[in-house]
C-alpha cells in the first residue's frame, strides 16, 4: 500500500504539471526502463561496525543489506531505491538545516572551458584534461566481441539474457569512468579558480 500510494502521488504530480502547462502528458513506464521508488516513511536503519554490513528495514520488504558510503547527517526525510542494470542503489535525503549555508568559496580567477574532440577539456589558461580513452577502448573491444556472440544467440533465451547482462555491465563501467572523470575535473577547477 505504501509503494502504491507513493506512485499515485507521483502520477498526480505529473498530471497537475500537465494541466498547469508546465510538463508534457505523462508517459507509461516500460518494465525495462530504470526503476526507482521513493519511501517517505516507515523505514529504519540498523548500523553495524562493518560499513558493508549495514541494514535498512523497509516496510513490506524487510531487512536489506547495503554498503554505507558515508555517515548520515541531520534528520532523514526519505530514501529512494533505484535500479541501474542489475544493481540497486539507495540514496538518502537528509535535512541538515542551515549547516552549509555559511560555506563559501572565494573565486580566485575566471577561466573559460572548451569541450573538444581531440582534447576532452581545454581551459583558457592552457590546462588540458583528457578522458582515459585507453581504458574505454579496452572495454569497447570487449563489448564488440560479446555483441557478435549475442547476435548468434536465440533472442530472449537464458544464454541471450546472461550475455546481454554482461554487455550492460560493461556499458555501465564506461559510464562510471566518464562520470568519475567529469566529477574529478569539476573538483579541480572549483578548487583552483
């Protein structure tokens, strides 16, 4: 009942946005698309000394184990569980009040950024950052080999599903390499300029 009511609230919000002229008409979600559910209440955390053995108790589901990436601050408002490929991720929304409002970063200099083809990022002060293309090429070669094998399998058979799952993992790996690169460059730029 909890999950259904949350989904109905999201649907109502989507229709209200459509009737107010803010958004487009709500589209049906396919089963194959990324799945995510927000749980606003009724959950509780069971901490453990080992950060990999922490648990969260969710109504109608029970205890789920998760790896804690960092300590929770403030009051927990809601949790959202998402599926990316074959893995599940949990994000926790916390209310920390005005704790981070006073933190500011004084700008030292101004810099222009150009995203190119040969160089991933070139800045106006002649700094260059390149995406780790050699790592991505190795993974893309693996994907190409697996896709040739996938083409020979009968569609939707168990072997086809296993192989497509492997390909999906490799695509996720490439996505994570790119995201990691961009976040690291963003941190360097924000600290130095």
